[in-house]
């Protein structure tokens, strides 16, 4: 109801971090070979998806690694994507999509877009602005660390 009222009056609303769609073309999951017990795996998915800050995510990561050993890349990516969602919500980013050459963020609040654009410009990234979308071009050089690039950009802009 609050969001509908804000929309009707022309006010911008923040996006809940759990509502932010992220598609980086990467496999982000807790593998069955890493945590074999289905109910424990499901519980960790719930804990990760409900976490609201970096500290909670760090605690979850530490707990999992203490019990199951070093995380595989897919689980590290799952936690990184949640961290990106948390950071992205501060800029009213609705979605983040990536292909091999570009990264696109859709933003619902234009006033927050300027802050993010300034930071991207300072980082000397090749960017394009398309209405409510910011597109970062030439990300193929970051192929193995797109999540790190996103975290870095969003953390520095905060």
C-alpha cells in the first residue's frame, strides 16, 4: 500500500534488497556435494536470503566454512550476490544484468543515480546512461570478478 501511495503521488520508493533481480550469468548456489543434507542447505539459503547486512553475511560465511570447509566458487558467488543486493538497495537499483561485455543496472530513483554515475566516472569505467538504466561497457576485462567490480563500485558510492 505504501509503495502504491508513493507511486500515485510521484514519490520514489526504495527497493527492498531481497526484491532486486540479479542475473550475472554465473552459477550462484550451495552445491549438493558441499552441503549434502537438504534441510541444512535449505536453512543456509534462508539465512543468506534474509540477511540484511554485511556483518550477518560474514557470520554466515564463517559458520558454513567452520563446519563444511572452504566454500566452492558457486557458494561464494551466492553470498556475493546477496551482498550486492544489500548495497544496490541503497541506490534504489531494481535489477542488475550482465552479459560477457556489459553490465546494466536499472534504477528507480533518479536522484540516487547521479551519485552512482559520479563514482563510476571517477573509476574511469566506460558508461552509458539510458533513461533509468546505467550501462557499464567493456566489462570483459573483469570476466572473473564481475561480483567484485559491482561490490567495489557500490561500496565506494555509499
